[in-house]
C-alpha cells in the first residue's frame, strides 16, 4: 500500500523501509524462529535494499572480483536479462554471500566427517580389528581401559555439609557434581554389563549392542551422550575432556571456586552465568531483571597467570572463535587467515553490571554456543551473548557468521 500510494502521489522514491519490513518481518521473518537467523536476514535486507542500488555515479555491486561482477543489469529487454543471468558462474563462492572463503572448507570438512561416520557404521560387525585381535577382545580391552579411568563419584552429602548455606555459584557446583555422578555411575554400570555380555554371562541387549559398536568404532555411546554436555567429540577426545571436567570439579569442591573457570567443562554453563548475575545483584542491591553481563577479552593466554577470582563476575577460558580471527595486539576482531577455521580466545572476563550503565559502542554481539553445531531447531545450545571489540561494521561479522563455541570436536 505504501508503494502504491507513493506511485499515485508521483513520488519517485521507493519505500525501502516498508519493503524491508514486509520481506524481513512479515513474509519471511515470521517463519524464522531463531533471533540470530533473523539478524542475518535483516542484515541482508539492509545491505542489499536501498536507493544505492540505482546510483548512477557510484555503481553498486553485490560482489565483485577479477572474474565476475554481481550487479543489477542495465535496463533492457528480456534477452539482455537472460544473457546477464547466463553469464554468472554456475557455482557460487562463499564470498558472494558475505562469507569468508574458509566457509567452503568448513562445509566440506563437515560433509566428509559425516560421510566417514556413515561408512564406519556400515562396516561388518564381525572379524578382527586393525590390530589383528578379535572384535570382542578389542572391545573388552577398550572397556577395561575406560573403566580404569572413571573416578569415584563425589560424596554430595558430605559436600553439602561442608558448604553449609550455599551461595548461587555453590548451588551450581552441587548440581554439576550430581549430574557428574549420574554419568560416572552409568558408565561404570554399563561397562560392567558389557564385560559380562562379552563373557557370555548375560545376553546382549540393544543398549549393550550399541555400546559395543560405539567402543569398537571409537565413538561416544549414545547412552553416555544423554548424560553429558552436548559435544561432537569422538571417544578418545571425549575421555580427555571427561577427565579434565572431573579435575575442575574436584579442585572446585576442595579449594573453592577457581580463579579462572573452564566454562567448557560445565554441564550447564548458562546456570553458572546466571548465578554470577544473581550474586552481583544481591551484593550490589540491583534489581535482578535490570542486571546484565559485559564481556571483555583480556590479553592473558595462560589461566595460571590469574592470581585470584574477581569479587563480582569471573574469568573464563575455553572459548573458540569461528568466522573471524582475533587480533591480540589491537584487541579487536580481524578477518580470518586462509585455512584457519577456529581460533582459541584468551581469557575472557565476565562483568555483571546494571543494564542502564552498559555501553557497547564498537562492540559486536556474538552468540556463544555449546558446540560448533550452534543450536538446534528447538533453540537448545545457546549459552549467552558476548561483547567482542570490533572496528568493522557489525553487518560484516553477521554475514561472516561469527560466533563463539565452548566445545570443538578435537
């Protein structure tokens, strides 16, 4: 209606704001449930819809390099438009859509891993392993090795008595250790049953069959994956992660909250972040619904360099940057180097403060996800939103797909 009214009034200008709203919010935006997907959609509309499309003095290119130009064709007939379309490449590079060339590598790497997993699942379940021993003996050795690495569960009752009246972060510790105990007990019990099944003492259930196949293929069993934080790690890398998680919990229980929290090792890191906000709002007398978080990337690369935890907030480690690089000298986001897909960030400081005092100029709001898969259709996987310094316009990093992950697959 706005466009028709402008035409009837003889107005040569197009109602770009109305068009952006209709396309981004009504026609397509209503079908996009994820707020960060909608941010990408609206960024495309802001970047590609405007009077600049028809600027005769400064031609607009959607993308341009030495071999091809993406632009609106000159006014002409049907054949000229078809010729312009036919001149475009059949295969589009990631840069055409605002992504880095590394996006191609990420895509093909993920596709190759998925193909390899499927091929492994299709291999015969009889015969010998690559080491020459029987399949059953190989599985038994792996199960015995893993069982020997499972520590004793935490005595949560004793821990509760030693804490007394818990602070919000100590409540998180109690919840984390309870979840840890469930995982450790399930692992020990299932491995014990598997050894008995391999010895012929009990029959193989569907769960034990899946467990044995996963151990043989070096994959994380689904019965364990249900009790652990979301991860894309294979079994060997996951076991190292499993042991490191236990070490952090033990040190936290015995020596108090760590000076630098390895956020990737928590089962539900978002509850720890919420506990920090709650503690600060109680101490400062702030309204909880008006308290927020600000993140600051430090120049500290070794957590051991941090002597003590700040009174409010915390230092965290274990964040990985995708879609961009980190310029440690200038302290801002930078464009990725070729073939460098993930960058480990230095220690990050989380500072609770009142929302009215938060100033985020020259900052990019980057979502922090649990894994590189980001979040699923149900919205699970997002932890919090980090403030990352930048000297580029935010739209550049939105189209580059910049995000942070707590958990990579290696």
